[in-house]
C-alpha cells in the first residue's frame, strides 16, 4: 500500500544527495514522497517529477545576536509551516538526513507521534541528529563506530546511499596508464567547492617536470568566483584543464579519473567507493567536530587513498605526491581496488527496508 513519506535534508549536497537517492527508490515503489529542505537545498534538485518539494523559510545560522535571532525566528516559522503542512499531508513517516532544515520536520513529527528515522552520513553524529536521535525509532549510520551516538533507538549501519547513476559505473575497471598515456585528474571540493584547491593545485602542477605536466588532463570543480582566475592559472602552468563550478555528470567523471583530489564529505567518499577510484583527501578543517578528518581515516586505514591536513597541503607536498604516484601507477591501481572493496551496494535497499518495516507496523 502506498504511503505519504517525508524526507527532510539540510541545504548542502552531503545531506541532499543521499535523500535524493532514497526519494527515487521510494517513488519507484509507488509511495508519495514530499521533500523538505531550505532555499540552499533547492538548487540541488534532481528529484523525480512526482516528488513534491516544500522549501522552509530558514536562514543560515550566524554567530551574532542578530544572526541568531533571525535563525531562531526562521526556525519557529518553519516549524509552524511544517505543522500546517502535516495536517494536510498526513504523512505516515518522516526521515531526516541531517542539517538544520531537517530539524523542524522531524521534531514536529515527533510531537505529532509520527514515526521518525534518521540517517547520519558522517563518522561523527551531526549536531542536529544528536538532538533528534533521542526520540526516533531508527538511526541509520554510514560508518561502523560512529562517534557521539547516544540513543535508545534501533541502530543499523547502512552506509550512505548514492544515486543509481553511480552504480552504472561500478563495473568499469580502473584504467591503468602506461608511460605515454594521458593521466586524468578530477578535483572536487564538494557541492560548495574548495578555495584552497584553487590556490594550491595550479602551483603544484607548475612544479612538475615538463614530461609529466603535459600528460595531465584535469577537470576542476571550484567556487563560481574562481573559474576565470583558475582557468588562467592552469594555462600559465602549461597544463590542459577544464574548470567548472558544478559537475553535472560526476559519476562519469569519477569513472574516467586515474586520481581524485577531494574534500572528505561522506557523499563524496560513498561515490568514490562505489566506482572505486583512488583519492587524495584534504578534509575541510572547519567541519563540525572535525568529522571530515574522521571520515577520511576510514579511507586511509584501508589504504584506499591518502589523507593530509589542509595546513600541510602545500604545492610542494602535492607536487611530490603527484610525481610519486604517476611514476608508480601500481600505487594508484592498488588503492582503486581497495576503494571499491569499501563500497556498500545495498545502502539504499537497507534504508528502504527500515522505512517499510516501520510502515508495516501500523497495518
């Protein structure tokens, strides 16, 4: 029997992308899905046409008196907005994927005795999920031994769902390169870009021997304001590069990459694990509870990639690392194999099973 299901996620790709994967799977099963986010989350819309979207009147949290007052007012307005919506929608269950915009939909559901499930993408339970997990039925985790988990809810390790398009490239083998072939490098700072990559990477490329430099083919996703200056920096360094502020076909770009340079957001790691590509990780130092560094240890301990603190990610470090890896392709191949072994191929199915098990309790 079809049910009305609410999915709620904060306004960054790390929260939105797993929710989109679940939304697609639920609609294929005939359920009515309503997706709740904020204005920032709306820009990532890759949802099936049948999914209804509710955009909350929330603003970003800022650490000033006025900023906190605006945030608090937006939170209250959002809770009222959600409450009125639920009275009309009559949802059977609400699933939160973290981020502040997930707070009103989940806490209102708990107040109305609607069953709730949370999914945590990172290796440290997020602040919003920490508050909400006391009253949920199930907590789905992406990592074994996730930190800061204190709940009486049923806990299941599911991994992080990725969109179906990534599974299409799971059987694409890593393309080992020889001494004459082009080497494809993908640089991605996540959905918000990473300014440090725009600064460091062209300088590192410029330090490489000419023979290696001319073999590189780079696609670099950066903040929108950096596109022109970064394109010029690569041109000055004498390397072939495509610079964009958003990569639409990320799954295809990952599959063709010999090496990825990235932040350590959970969705990025899950996508790399499904396709199986080696990575140099530079965790975002401002991540709450340093969760990106904790995420990255999962990769480094498996020898599926290399992890470096941002303050150590210098042009000298990267130039030396690139030269070492390019001159010994087996290092990259071995890391690619180990990365693919980490991929959880049943994450979406496992979360859908949690949802449907809870729905069936009321029937």
